[in-house]
C-alpha cells in the first residue's frame, strides 16, 4: 500500500503528465542520437568507428568541397612570386636540375596574370579570380601543400581519400560514417560532377571503400532532373504508392532474413527506401526557381559561361539547408576531353576558360552563405590534386606558355566556420617550386577538416583486413594556426 505522502503525489493526473513528458524526452533523445547532436567527448563504439556524438564541440555542421581536377597553378592564383618577374626567361637557379613529369623543362616564366593585394587583409590574389578577389577576406589560404605524386589519378585519389590507390573511402564518406545525416529524406554525402563529364576515376573518387556502402556519395544532376527516373512513370495515389513500398520492404526483409547479414543487400534496401523519401524532398531541395532573380543573377545562372557551375553552387547551398552534410562539386572533366585544369599547352587559355566557369559562382556562394548566417557553421573547401611548375613546359628548352605538374608545392583554401579569415599559412620557396616553410600534407589537410567538424581524426576508425583504418592513415596533424 502506498503511504499517504506518496498517494498524494502519485495521482492519476500527475502520472499521465510525467509519462507524457517522459515519452517526449525519449523521442528527443532518439532524435539527438540519430543526428549525433548529443555533445562531445564521445568515444568510438567498439571497432565500428562510428561516433556517438562528436569528439569535441564542432565549429562546422556541414561542408562543401569544390575540387579542381587537373592541377590549378598556384603561381597564377594565390601564390605571388615577385622573383619570377626578375628571373623570367632564365634557368632554374641552383645545382638541382628539374626533370618534370612530361620531361619538357623550359625556362622560368613570370605569372601569366597580375597579382594584387585584396581586401582589408591584403591577401595576394591574381586577376585569374576577380570575383573571388572581392571576398579575399573570407579565405584561409594554405600555400605550402605537398602531394608527393605528380600523376593525376593517384593524386586525385589521395586528395579525396588520403590514399593513392583504389578501395579507400572518400572524405565525404568518412564524414557520413562518423556523423550521419541531418535529414532522413536526403543522402548525407552528395556529389555534383562537372556537366561536361564525370572526372577521371569516376565513382572511385566518392567511393565508400570498405565502409558500409550506404556512405558512398550520391550523384545528382545539375541540369535536367536532379535524379532521373525518381518519379513513377504513371501517377499513383498516395495509398497505392504506400502499399507498394510496404510490400517491397516486406519482401526485402524476408530475403535478408534468409541470407543473414549482407552489407551490399542492406545498403541496396536502404537506398530504395531513401529513394522513396527523396521523391518528395529532392524536387523541392533542388528547385532553383524558388530562388529570387537577384540571387540567381548573383551566382551567374543567367550567364552562358558559368551557368552550369552557378546552378551547382546554388543547388549546393539549398541541399545544405535541407540537411545534406557534405556536398562535393567537381570542376574539370575527364582527361582526354581537354576541358580541365591541366594546362600543359597554355596557362592563359586553359586557366582563363576554367576560371570563367567557377569564379563568380564560388564567390557568390561565399557571399550567400555569409548573408544567410550559414558561413558561421559551414566549411567551404577549395582544393586541387597538385600545382604547376615555375618553369614553362617546352620541348626545346625555351619559354613556353604552359606549365608542368608540380606535386612539391601548391595552394588550396578553406573558408567559413572556425577559421582565421584573410590569412595565408605556409610558404613556397622563392620561385614557387618547392615548399619553403610549414609543409602541409594531405593528411594534415584532412585532419584539420575533420577537426572543424568535431572529429578527432585519430579516433574515427574502421576495422578492415586486420587494420584499424582511418582517413589520415597513421599520419596527420591539425593545423591549429589557421583556427580561430
């Protein structure tokens, strides 16, 4: 029998009230757990590597990666070298003789585009990127990146997965695996390829590798329907559609029960379920007609030269707003198409063509994120697989208009959450040939990106073939000097 004191407290109304509030708390806890919003300092779960929350308080909730395939020249973009003006037409100084990836070593060449100090920060940005130059105070430029390979395909794999060989998960897949998504109706990791073609290596560049297949990047189109064949061929009423989904789900469940655990099958089932939910969400998230004419004009949607990439950048912002965690945009088509950043023949012709496609849209993306208050918790990544040589590429040893591959130093930048803005980190040598100080390897770059997203790169792991794998292999140091 209850005591009189307990009887007075445990009345029917109080019981129902507290029970109802308790169910609400359980629901909230479940949603927070699903979105990994339960706070920090959570450890890995067993050998899976997936996080129960964040390792530390994140600065960024989401990220956009803009990847330039082919090798952007640091000497024509973000790394001003006055010595190249003085040494133009001369041989590389010193006793070391360059070999060059193509073996066509010419004489030193001055920058093909004029450099100026931009904004209040005074960052050096060339006239190759006039629109980005106007938002230079948002940029955190790293001028001492080092790749270690001058071959496009392995360098591209390394820039995206941390490894130069196939079979390793892309950074976006690691983020999806570690943090999960913010939406049940959209993929966590979305890829927007160049409309001219998929990149060399195709889906290997956004593979989930040995991670569960559901973390692979999902490709959306930036022209025409974002996902082809997403809607039924004939219109169905909601009840019929729901019944079909339920029947397919039941058949899939029975099939899985008969065969036991099968990651590929489970991932396929999840993809079908996600596709069903995407039927309502994707058209709304990717409908650029919902944007004002002024916003579309700011991105350059109405300009033939950059319209394709403008749509990709604007779509990226909308996808982030609808809960996508990681969006990757590709600038540069597959090798063999001659429409990428690989400027062997002519830096001016190649880089001017490619920058004209992305300069205004990327600058507009930064402005738009800033004015919407999203840049405070969004990380923007702008990188390439390697840079270009300070000497020209010439079969007769003279001054040519192109530049060869240079993995020994190049420039990339970050912008947004948790960073010092309008600063440059690291230096190349006097002619922009090799790292001068504060060498940054790809593993350091990835460690810093994960850190900004609330992840300790040494603790986001997955057990595979006897090894506790991670994005940064056994390397990587966070670049604390660039953090705000």
